[in-house]
């Protein structure tokens, strides 16, 4: 799946959590395909937390503490179009 231009997410760091329509590995692959950095866990350097259903409250709280953008799977896919 190649939608937008390859460097659309250039160096932006993404963490993925919750249940999504696509598999987490696929989301991480898309992130890297478009120049982003897919992180296994949320930390201070993360730019975006991509949340699916059943996202843990602790992850959202941590993202807010670190002032990280919280977006949905759909928002992420819009970023690459």
C-alpha cells in the first residue's frame, strides 16, 4: 500500500496502542515506509500516540504528561494520503 509521497512522516516518531483494524506490524511498516519512526513503546521522544479501541488509560495519561499528540488509526492513515 503506497498512498502519499515516501517522506510524508519524515522523522516523526509514532507509538501504536489498542486494537486496530490493521495489524500493529502493518501500521509500523506503513509508518516506516513513509519516513516515520515506529516505536515499540511510548516515551518522551514520541511525537504521536496512535490509539485503537481498548487503549489503556495509563498510555493516554502518559502521552498527556509528555504532551504527545494522541490520534486515531484513521487520523494516522489520513496523514499518509
